[in-house]
């Protein structure tokens, strides 16, 4: 047993250092690790990361200390140490309206292993300036997202985290499972397109920067985006505050700096143009890249709508063999017809259509197999939590509950997160032959199912969660 532990520890260190190099870039090898071996390495990775990160991330240390957790004996022990995803927007919103980026840096410093204490952000006068400073002066490439509450989240993703994410897409999407990777799959330049932004600070806007590097070999001419401009985080926040005010029935009270409020017309204009730009862009791409090998990343609903319109207008595409389209959205809020996938395949002229389940707080994109199951990567530990108690359900058979994950490859954050997603997970074998845990394609948000804000229940004791949050926000 001691020898087995040593082997698991070595494997965990290799997976954490470079998971794809550890498997020689092979999609097949990644998804063929026996389940008991996966769990042994996951436990070794959890233990190693916990020992390391509790010294580096003050909020994790506080959460562990309050619950008396000093070591992780089994996988489920870690459930009490996972952060609710809304932790990453727990700062006082007044810090944005008052442009206190020095305080916001102190808040972020408590959530990342990177030392931000010497970073002088007091001169920043916008969110964009602050994020740009972090990007240029630290290993971080902070990812933003906005929800219905009008607050931006700031997740401390690193540049390495993004590279792991996009490399995972290339490895899983360009290689058929069961075959050895070819040179073309691993290193040839591939045309890539997305109906979103060229750059920005949200995950979807920042991904093209890394797609250009990993899919396109750094060649900017191989990357196409529908919206050829950088998405401003300040405008994202303005849009979120406007939506929140409208939801409350008073769109005249928007708590943002006057200089930003003056840009409301700019934001409105950008939003009006998005739909038209996206449709025209993809229709043009289908013609210009006919016969080329392509990788397309977007939302399934959007690809379907464009494909439907294109077929009705008599247009079709024909990309080269090996091309792949990956949709997303996880089915959240979407109602697609039964023939949606076939419609997309026919319009774009491709056989390889996949759906990916991912989130800002995770490095891994979980890609569907031929049986329409989202397969986790072996270095990601899944916890299915009971909706009422937050306790982890058994790691066997089919389980339905709240999804939570620990990703041992995380570089800029702790790596453990409790989501707002209701999943159906199968810990048994999949007919496709992959050995990894798999999820049903239909994934719903609890807030959508319940019709109100999701009251996240974690495995951590409520008093411990409150103490950690108080520490985080006591600036």
C-alpha cells in the first residue's frame, strides 16, 4: 500500500505539472485510466494541493481552521473545503463604484496563491485598467463574468490555467477516442472561429487569445471572430447594473461612476449589433473556409439558429475532414428540436459535433462522447452534493444533485468549487469505452429550476463558511 501511495503521489505531481504531457498528448490514454487508479491519484493530488494552498490562500486556511480540518483522509473529506462559486464576487460592490482598486487587490490577494501585496493598483481608474495591470504585472489573467445581481465576479485564473483549458480542447476534439494522436492533431495549424469577441476579460472573450496560440500556431490570420474588438469589463459591469436596476423597476438609479454611465449609449449600440454581426459572420466563414480544417467554438443554440436559416436559404458548408464544432451552454435554458445536431452537421458539412461543459472556475472542458455523455478529465474530482444538506452523495451508480469539483491542475486559485448546476452523474462505465466519470448532457441551474436565487448549501459548516467570508471581506 505504501508503494502504491508513492506511485499515486508521483502521478499526481505529473498531472499537476502538465497533465497532457503526462499522457503524451493522447486523448485515448487520458480517458483510459482505471477508475480506482484515478481516485488514488486524485486523493494524492488533493492532499498535496491542500498542504500547499492552505499556506498560500488565507481564505482556505480560515475555512479549514474553523472546521478543524488538518488533513484529507478520503476524497469526500475535501467537500467541506470547496468554495461556493459566489465567493468570487463577495467583495463590497462599493469598491467598484468608488474605484478602490487597491482594496479590491487586497480582496483578490486572499483568493490566489500569487502574492499581490506589492502590486500598486491605487492609480487605476477603471476595471479595465486594473485587470490590465494584473495581466501585465502578475501571472494572473483574471476572468470576469456577470450575473443577474449586477455584480461582476473576478476569478483568479492564471495564464497557465487558460493554456491548460485550451490544450484540453485541442487534445479531446482533434483526436478520435481509441486512436493514437497524429502529428496533425497535436501541432498543425488549424483555422479557428468563434462568433464572439476578439479579446476581453470575460472567459469567452479571453479564450481567442489562447486559441490563436494553441490551435492556430500563433498565426493571427488563422483566427476569426465575429466581434473584432475587445470587450470592456467596465461596459460589462455597466450592463449588469442596468439589468439589475431594470429588474427592480427603477432604471434611473445605477450606482456606477459618472464617467462610465456616460458610456451607456456605447454599450447599448454594441448589444444591438451583436446578433446581426454573428449571423453574417458565420455565413461568410462557411464560404471562405470551405475545404479547410476548422475548429469552431460557440453556443449550440446560436449554431443551430444559423444552420437552420442557412439551410432554408439554400446555403451549405463543407469543411475538411477532421473539422470539429463544439457547442456549449449545457442545455441551460435551451429548448432545441430533436434534429438540432443533424441540422448543424448538414449546414456546416461536418461529422464531428461535440458539446462541452465548462465554467470559468474550472480548467477542464468536459466534452461529449458518441453517447452524448460529458466525460470528466481524470485529474478532476467530481462531488455530487445533496441539494438540501450539501453533503456528498455516494461515489457509485447514478447520482443526481449539485455539481462540485476539485481540479488539481489549478494554478491561480484553490481549485475547489461548488456550482449552481444540477447534474445527473454516472460513476459506472460508459458504453463508449472511456473510463472517466460522465454526466448527462442535460444540465440545469438550480436558480432556473427554483425560479429564484439559488441558496447554495455546501458541505462546509455554515459557521465556517461565514467566518471565511467575513475574513475575506474585512478589508
